């Protein structure tokens, strides 16, 4: 290999290494963003699950109160 060919080879190798470093850096940033987004999504899912439990408990409470009212109305109708 002539010195000019060696220099071109090394230049190409340097370019490829620089591109690889840039890709790795970009992928690391994307991974960090994805991890953060996943953590936020998990926190939101947990919050929504808790809210759902509260709403279901409230629904049961309202259902019980309505059933009592209906039973009272039935008693008035029977009299």
C-alpha cells in the first residue's frame, strides 16, 4: 500500500469511527429518554389504578345507598 492509500484508509477509518461514536451517543440519549418516559408512564399507570380503586369504592357506596332507598320506597308501597 502506498503512503497515499494508507492515508486515505486511515482517513476513512477515522470517519467511520467518528460516525460510530455519534451513533452510540445518540442511542444513549434515546435510551435515557425512553427510560424516563417509561418511568413516567409507570407512575401514571399507578396513579390511574389508585384512582380507579377510589372510583370503584365510591360506586359501591352509591349503589348501596340507592339499594337502601329503593328498599325504603318498596316498604312505603307495601303499606
